[in-house]
């Protein structure tokens, strides 16, 4: 029995000696491994830049195992860790410190002249859009003296400063004018015939349709089908301001039932007052419940247009874009397509790169927007048989 134990002990001991030898060999091999990594002189990159580990390496004695995309969604120091196989086939762990910077100045949405009524509340800083790509609330201020209680034209400067020290200044004239007694309403008598849009823009690669809400009243969908309307984007509803209750569009149920009945493909949109990713997700879940019993084969669109009160939302442009993505992510997971709606100017100056296709609003014959888009709202004064009110006409690109 003792002999058997000795044999087993000897075998076991030999096994561990071999393992230990392998470990020590590997340890000394790694310890003496040649590490040669040369980095660029300035380890800096811009906020939200699309960069990889290798973009900051000028020379390396081997091959990077995972040349991953670096997360640049937060400014400051970023520790970049990676592994590579050197020329001796040894796995090496390495890291470097990267500074993520924000060098983009804030945006001030202001023309050369800004007019207020004599004696009105002073809300210049609150009402003039002042936003930043990174900061939720940049420092916004008026430079110069003025008096809203005195008729005059005051030369002023609006200054915006973000937390990285980037500054934007805009000179403008504040015109304080007397209240107007003219109650006349100016009507825009322009109109765009649906048949003309079909004639000028319909191809094998496009479809022409409408977006509708309660503003169009009771729509005759049989007539829309007859004149060649190929799709409709239907408003589901909105919230009653920031954090307000949900309000179903009074014509939503009728519109979607009728569109489904006559076989016109449907997409939907929601007018949002969301001010956070959580509120945007809440909006999305509410919309999901409203459309679950209907046929919706076209995208669900996020419609956020609170530009006149933007400063109240305390949102960076990055936060705004992430909020839209959060809304649309809910529908992607539920099997729907997503779409971001906005006008040309805001797409170019406010919205950052989104994960979803764009529904462009630009009322012109030939858009100068250079970004990609899959829907184009070409006018808001459309005339079509079946609707007794102006309507937005859209082009969808297949």
C-alpha cells in the first residue's frame, strides 16, 4: 500500500514539476519579451471622433489583437488598454492615455436683428437658442446695455461659453418697438398640387405620399388611393409639454383604420417634448401601445421641434441625439423601422450623427441638403383630392 502511495506521489509530483516548469518558462519568456510601441506626439482626439487603437500608434513590433473603436463620448483622460502579439509570438498587454477634447464652440441661433415689444418681459437669454454639442447648459449672456421699456435699437452681443472654454459671439441689434394694433392675418395663398409632385418627382425609385394629422380633418382615403397617394405618415399624438400627459391625435384611429382599409402603406410619427432618454423611452412605449393593433409597415418617426424653447430642456446636442436614438431603439427592438424627422437647418447645425435614417423637411424644388435621407417633406401647402385643407407632401426613396 505504501509503495502504491509513493508511486502516485511521484507521478503527481512530476506532473506539478512539469506544470511549474512550463509556468516559469512562460513567466520568464513574457518578462523578457521585447516591447516596442511608438505613439504619435499628441495623444489627443475630438469628442465623438471615430478613432481606433491603432490610430495613435506609429510603430509596433507585432500585431494588435483587437483594434477596437475607442469610446470618445466623454471629454477628459481616457485610458486605452489593448493587447498585441509581438514578433516572438508573445502576447503583450499595453496601454496609453488619450485626451478627449471638445474644441467645438456653442451655437447661437440669432439673426442680425431681434425684435421685442415695448414693456414685454425680458427673456432674451431664455428665448434665443443657445446650445452646445457637449454641455447641457453653456453660459449664455447678453453683452451691452438696453432697456425694454424704451423704444430704441440697441447694438448688443450675445455670448455663449462652454465648459471647455470655447466661445461664440454674435452681434445683433435689439429693436424695441411699440405694440401693433394691426390684427390683420396674413394668409399664404401658395399651393402645391399633388399631381405636380407626381409629375416632377415620381420615378421607379420613389414613392409620393402625405403626412397627416387632425389638422387635415376627415380624410377621404378612397380618393387618396384613387389619385395615387402611395403612403401616409400618420401622427399618433404628443405630450402636453415637458412631462405632460399623453394626448392621442383626435384623428389617429380614424386615419390609420381607413389607411389600412384601402391598402395605403402606413408609417407614424410622434411629436415629442422629451427632455431625457428615459422620457423618450416612455414616449416610445406609449406609441407602441397605440399602434400594436394596426398594420404599420413604414417607419416610426421621432418628431422633436421645440427650438423656440430649447434652452428650457437643458440638453446638449449630443444628449438630444442620444434621446432620439433611445426613442427609436425601442421600435427597432419591437421590429419596426425608425426615422428621425427634422428640417434642413437643424439637421446641419444642431443634430449630431444619428443611428437612424433621416426624414428631411425642406420646402424647395431642389434641396441643397448634403446628408443622407430616405424621406423628403417637400412642401406644407399641398392640395390633393380627398383632403379639404393644406397637407404636407413627401417623397420616399426606396
